[in-house]
C-alpha cells in the first residue's frame, strides 16, 4: 500500500460550517473504507494548512478518485503528496544512473 499526505484548506463553505469538521472527518473515514483507502491520521493544524491527513491506498488511481469525491463536497481544497518509505526510496535510487 502506498502512503499519501493530503494538505487541506477549508473553503468558504467549510469554514462557515466549522463546528461540523469533526463529524465530516468521520464521514471521510467511512468514505475512505468504501474506496479501499485507509485513514492513518487526521490532524487539525495551525499555519498554512488547516488539516493534514495521512492515507494508505493501493495505488494513485484509488487515492485520486477518493480525493475527488471528498472535493465534490465543497468543504476543503486539497494538495495530495505521494510519500515513499526508506525502502521504497532505496529501490528508486537503484534506478538512478
């Protein structure tokens, strides 16, 4: 399973309904299970991003479809990052000439 981080910012709609954010997180977890994605963590943060999430997914297509379905709800805008473990990075480095 691949690891992904989603850096999220509330939209105008999301901040207007901020008191529902933890309930929306529960809905995200349920949607993730249906999409074959595992939520490893959800953290509300200070600074540039409002929420940072860590996910595991079988591939880029699964996390992309899941992210698009969350984006359709209109509460957050996301920037998704693919993360690599040390072992994965070592395999990648073997391919570098």
